[in-house]
């Protein structure tokens, strides 16, 4: 699989629109205490990844020349794209310049304040004006005392808020990403205060992605913070792995409170890789709807949720239902990707195959998306609040 695509999995494949990603550097110098990305990337000093630049240029050029709808790409998923090395290497800047030249939409995921500086600011604002950019600012906490422990090499929450407000004033569409969401840490200032900060920064919606670590790592993190550990549950779909996360009851309790406060300011809400669709108030979790132009989307469990809200779906007819949903929502499916670059076509088909497999699995489907249950081969939506 190309490095431009997230690997197929039973969590990513059914839940994520954004399966394209580009990592400009081999590792990350922020070294956050909770970082899960370290399991998937190189360790040591960050180095530029020139090969992905070449691969992205090739894909962006083909899609541009064929006048196809581009599938937005995330910058990035495993490293901070605007970490200190960027000042010299400018790999993320080069990626953005390719995207601007070939009208390729980009979701930027960052904790950095470098975006306020030139030449990065010039490219970002130009892309925003062309409907090619969404920026997601990540927060695990809004208090400096916790930030010093969890993210000692990252800009403080105050500086990130300043950057977010500045970019919003420059016309850049903004999303807040509470990632990872750490109970009693992320919400330590209160849900009302978080919503007010989002409003002041003109944020369009807020995404939450709960922390997931091994029990040993949870103990270490909460011990450093001087807090009691929350009730945990297995993150593993087959209960074989060692990763844990805050249990569903606690997450729902917190998310419902946050949703209530965000609604006061007409700010949307979504979960990331948690499948709590009954709480979502935006059309897609990543923010594709914020691009000022039409983009491609792959089908996910969310479209099945929208359909199953009004009627049970007979999974004996899954292939027929899948084709109908792809057409109804205008999604990329196996029958509609033939003109796309081979590497993209291949990845999309593999992810789609895993999505269909998950839909038939009565054991793992409710773990991936608790809003669903399978009963007598029928897909039903259930209440989880």
C-alpha cells in the first residue's frame, strides 16, 4: 500500500472518510506523553520524507489532468507537520504548494503556531480562498499546568488559541480537535469554557477522540498529572490487545455535556473513530463540508446510520443496499473509481471490502459503532445515551 493511504483496518475502514494522509517527516520532536503515533512511525531525529512528496505530486497531477474530484488528504496523522524542522526543510510548505497548484484539498492537523508566519501563511490563506483548506487545531488540555506535563515541547494552549483566532480572522475554516480527549484534563476548565473558546475562534465544529493507551501507560500519565485514573474498557475489537480507553458510560456523559454547550453557539460536534453518530451534528466528522468546492468522499458507516435511522436494513441484500447508498450520497465506490490513479483505486477497494465485512460481524460492529446492533441479519440503530 502507498504511504499516501492509511492501512486497511476494522476501525479506519468503516469509520473514516479521510484515508489519504501525507507524513512530511519520519518522526516528531514534540514527544507528547500520550502519543499513539509512535507505535507506527520511526523513532529518533525527524528527517524529511522526500519520497512522499514525489508520490503526492504524481497523484495530484493525474487527478487534476483528468478533472476528477479529489479525495482530501490529511497533513498529517503521525507527526506534527509544522514542528521546528519545518523552518529549515519546509516539507509541509512544499506539500501545500503542490496542493495549491493542482487544486488538491488538504486537512491540516496541527498544534503549531508556525502557520501564522510567512511564507506558510501566504499559502494557507490562498488555499482557503480557493476552498482547498481546513485546519484542525489539536488540544488535549486548555491549561498550561497540564500541557507542561503532557506536551512540554508543543506550543501552549494559549498560543494555539491565539493562532487559531488569527487564522480564522484570515478566512481559514477551523475545527477544534480534542485529541486525545483525557477525562478531567481536557475538560478541566469546564465544557462551557471550551465552547466559549471555540466560539471566539469562530470554530465550525469540534471533534473528540478519546485517549487510548496500555494500562501501564495510563497509570504513568495519570500519576504524572496527579489524578485518579478513570474507569477503562478495552479498545481491542476482539478483547485480545492491551490498549484501553475511558469506558463508554464516562465518554457519553462528557460528550453529551459538551454537545449541549456547543449547541448554544451553533457549533457542530463529531467523534473520531468512536462511531457515536447519534451525537454528531455535522455531515462528516473531518470537515469535508467546509471546503469551498465539491470533493470526493468514500462511503462509511455514517451513511448506513442515516439510512437505518428510518428503517432496518436487511443485510442479505447488502451488496444492493451498498450500491444504492453510494449513488444516493454520491460516494466513491468500487464501481466509480476506475479513472482514478491505480494506487488510489486499489486502496479504496480494499477499504470498502473491509467496511462490508464489518457490517456483517455482529461481534465487532457494535464495538466500532455502538449505535448499531445486528439482529437476525438486520441492521438496526439503537439509543446509546
